[in-house]
């Protein structure tokens, strides 16, 4: 009878060891979650560096926030969008060229992205003809300068934007941006993206 009760009721050292094992299992499972929550909440051990070169647009705004009316396409793709609310001067033209070169630089991924131009004023006739001749895949959108100018957070002048396939603004670059940096950012987005 005594042998049966000792098998059912473990001795005091066995009970202590069992509790210790249970606490270790709980600590291994809950510890990383608690640490990650504390890191997020209090902002410690969070890296200060970033892996992109443009200005991140993390507000979920779409093209319409810029005053752009774009048709819904049957095949959504990533887009290099050049905006010029007050006409396409030299800086804008340089960004249009850069957007095309970046699209070409994507090589086998080029089909997942496109390039577009949205201007708020009529283009010069010579430049319009040049775009038709040299940029046959360039999409063109209309841009409402009043809507663009009403948003105080938007910079003036020509800008290049990376737009996701849902039409959300992701990154913004000014006219001084380097093509290699933009290409690297877009390649990174295409690599991690399951859409477009």
C-alpha cells in the first residue's frame, strides 16, 4: 500500500523540480513576448537606422491626396509617379527620365512596375511630342493643383513617388534623389511584396 501512494503523490523534491520545469517552460514561451512588448511600448533596443532612402509615407494616403485622378486598371502594378503641380520644368523632366531608367533597371522585375506623370498644367508642345515618341509606356494622369497646394505637408516642385499596386503612396523623393537609391528601395519593396 505504501508503494502505491508514493507513485501517486511525488515526494517534496520531485514536486519542486516539476514546478521549476513548469516555470521554465512558461518563461521560455512568455519571456520573448513580454520583452518584445516592452521594447515596442518603451522604445528601447529599437534600431535607429532605416533601410530606405526616401521619405516614408506611412499614413496610408493614396494618389487622391495629391489631387490625382487615376483610372482603375485591371492589372495593378507598382508605380514610379512623377508629380509636378505647376508644370513640368527641367527638374520634372529629369525625374520622368529617371523613373523610366529605374523601371528599365528592374530587369526581369520590370513587368511588376510602371512609370507615370501627373501634371497640373499643360505640357509644352515639344515635350508632349517627345513623351509620346520616347516614353510610350508612360501613363499620364491629371493633377489638381488646388488639392495639391491645399495639403501643407506636400513639398512644392517636382517629386517622385513610389506607389503600391493599391494606389497608396509609399515613399517620396525630391528632384535631387539618386537613381541607384530609388532603384534599391523599389527592388526591396518588390522583394518583400506579395502584390503587384
